[in-house]
C-alpha cells in the first residue's frame, strides 16, 4: 500500500480492539525506548564536556535521568536533584564528593552558579562634621556602604544538556513513530489480535 493511500482504517480497528490501558502501556514502552536513546546522547555530551569532579564517579552517568510522564505521554531528560534527604532516600542526580557529602553537581554545572562571597557587611563612613547636638556631642555626616567580602568563586555553565538537545530531538522525531508502531504491534500480538 502506498503511503498516500493509507486512510488509517487498520489503526482505528486495532484501537477499538485494545482497551485504553493497553494502548497507554504501548505508548509508555515506546517512550521508554526513546528516552533510553536520548539518555545515551546526553551522557555522551557530558563525557565530551571538560567537567571534572573529585570523588565517586560511579554515580556520574546516573546523574542524568529520564522521567516518563504518566498522563498525556512524553518524557523528559533532566539533571535536577530530586528530593534528597539525610536517610539516603530519593538521591537521584546527586554526586558523592570525596568528603562523603551528596551534591547536585550536574545541576550546577548545566546552568552555572552565581558568584558567591564570604564575610560581606555594611559599614558607616564619617565624612565630616554635621553640627553639634544640644548635649554637646559633635555630629558627623555619615554614609552607609556595603563592603564586599572575599569572593569564593562560581561554577561556569557547561551546558552539556543544551548542546545535546538538538540531537535528541532529531533522534526522537525520526524513531518515535517506528517505536510506537512496534510497541502497539507487540501488544496486539500478545492479546491475540495479530
């Protein structure tokens, strides 16, 4: 059959036979397959960046993770930290440094951090005599300024996920239709419709 002659009749008949849960599971299966390909692309760009860390590197690739949406379909590739706590639960996208602390290094490296400083404070500077108070004390004209502290540095933005995004889009656009068709066909075979 030629593509321009296809009217979608077979697809509509198949969707009538399958229940919504089976169709949703087929779509999620195809999204998982595409998310796995996108994760590989993102991790390849991470290794190509010049980001270096000290400490445990076994969790390095696990810092980039995928999230399949339960409703509406689709998936997301992210480096955001997800609900880490002291009990060790929910420590996705966290890196254990050489001192044993969990840090969301990839999240900071993707977007960069603001410049930080330590020990800044406000001070008053006396400029000149303003006058005398009725008690006899000399009054000075003062100005309050902020004295900056010691700069403690910042992390520059590596943007490895932004660089990987166009390649991920191309892969998903070219392969998602094939993956959805294969997943639906697998469910149909399993249910005995094909």
